[in-house]
């Protein structure tokens, strides 16, 4: 009988205990008594006595990643994609992943602000903040910018807005990622692809023209150089005829022609 009483007391004691798992910080919430409310002191890893009306909520202090997507195989079962518009009102959608963690010191303040666990913050306040920032930032950009060269710039701006918003409450929004391409209407996507193809063809044509012009300029420069060299040589020979005679002597093989008019060909001795 005594053993049964000890066993029952042990079970009751364990039933009245809460646990903070490794990698998490705990927030103790009392519903009754003089100390009712959220404890200002965060709980570290361990097991704590939780009498009736007392609960412990956990937040991760290590980096977690969650993906908001329309696919039911990742994130929530329901569609969590983001809907937004460009500056012309064109409707776009996208999947975004977020990496986050919670400050050990500010965890109680985060709970006081939102009164929910980590999953509740992810599906509620965090998603809403990302959506609002995305809508505001994308409204200043065109679809070609969002789909193309300024795509990462847009997400970086959204990340900065969201991180600054949650920083005072201890939710560290570490990084936002595009979890796939921004989705645009098929008609618009075809137009964008055609424009890109035309621009690539134009660039290739410009490169070809530049190559032809460069080759032509090179040939002109070579011809001008050769003409200049010939002109210089002519000027030298005209101003100094003996140079021409010297070159002829250098090329002479030493044999005199068999038929002459009586003189030695092209050799004139200086007197």
C-alpha cells in the first residue's frame, strides 16, 4: 500500500512538471494566483514544476527554416503562397522560405506580444509581416524587374523590413529565400521571354558589327602603315640616291652582263 502511495505521488509530481527541450527557451505562464501572467524570466533547458494553471511555452533558439508555399508537401497542408502586385497592378504569386530564431533574453517579451507558440507566430504574425512588406515593396517595381534583375533586391528589402519590425521582440529574422520562381501569368511570361530573346539577338548583332568594324579598322591601319613606310623609303631614296646604288650592289651576284654598251652596269665609282 505504501509503495502504491509513493508511486501515485511520483506520478502526480511528474504530471505537474513541464520541460524545456535542448535548443529551446521556455516561457512560464501562470493563469491563477498572485503571480498570474507571463514570467519575465526565460527558462533554460530542464524540467520545471507546473502546478494547475501553469504552462510552459517553448521557442527555438537555434536557426529554423519554414517555407510558405502553395504545395501541400512542404510547410502547411493549405496554400500559403504570397499574392502581390507590381506597380501596374499585375497579379503575381511566389513561395518564400524564412530562417529565424528567438532571442533567449527577449523570448518572454515575444510571448507577451503575441500570446502564442512558435508555430502560431510563423503562421500568423510572421507571415503577415512578410506579406505586407512584399506588397509594399513590389508595388514600386515593374514585373520585368521583379521577375528579372531586381528579384533579389526586392526580397532583400522585404527581409530588412521584417527583421527590423520583429527585432525589438526578440524574433530574429535571419534570411528570406525565394522558394522557386516568381509566378506570372503565362501571357506576360511569354512576352518577357520574347523580349529577352530579342535583346539577346540585338546584342549578338551589335557584337558582330563591332567585330567587323574592328577588323576593318585594323586593315586600314595596316594599309596606312605600309603606305607611310613606302613614302618614307621613297623620301630617303630621293634625298640620297647612293642608297639605291648600294642596295643594288648588295643584291648583285658578281656576274657582268654579256652585252653592254661599254660601261659597267649601275656601278659608278666616286672620283
